[in-house]
C-alpha cells in the first residue's frame, strides 16, 4: 500500500513539466529529493 498523496503528486508534477516543455520553458521546481530504502519496522 503506497502513500496516496505521493501517488497523486507525481503525475501532477509530470503534467507541469510537460506543460512547461510545450511552451518552451524549463520547469525548475525546487522540491526535496528523498529516497527510502527498506521497509518500516514496528
């Protein structure tokens, strides 16, 4: 089971990048980059 908010955010950011590309602009979003490896333990 994933994080629904993130699952919805990723396609939104992709659409924003596509829109900027279509008008010939770069999309410089300053977002944090986080990588999670492994599972959560109790």
